[in-house]
C-alpha cells in the first residue's frame, strides 16, 4: 500500500467553474448552473492506494474548511421542494 497526503488551498475561485472543472466532485446536489459565488477553501486528504492504484476502502481521512462569498442558489431543487412543503398554504412559489 502507498500512503498519500494532499493539501489544497483555493482562493476566490468561481464556485460554478470549480464544480464544472472537477466533475462536481462526484456529487449531483450542487450543479454548476445552480450555484454562483466565489469560494475559498483549505483542504487536506490522506489515505492509501493499493498495488493496483485504487483507494483502499476505509483509509480516506480529511478535513475541508470553506467560505462562499456572494453565494446564490439558482433554481435549487431541494429548496424549491422544501418551500412547497413549508409554504403549501401560502400559494404557489
């Protein structure tokens, strides 16, 4: 097994561009077209690769701290669905 450690420092990057360029980090909640703003983050990740270059399950550990400035959620489905439930008696959103 090969140990790795990654430290990243990102400053004032357009969050939609970061998501697009990283393939959304493998998640489907925040899409580039649904979020705007500038993100700064510090992150560290450590873990192990096996002899085939694959992550060793259970070996990944890390922390990330971030700040989003002038952030906007645009047609963000989870909030739209929540709003329809919470405000269902207030008419259509």
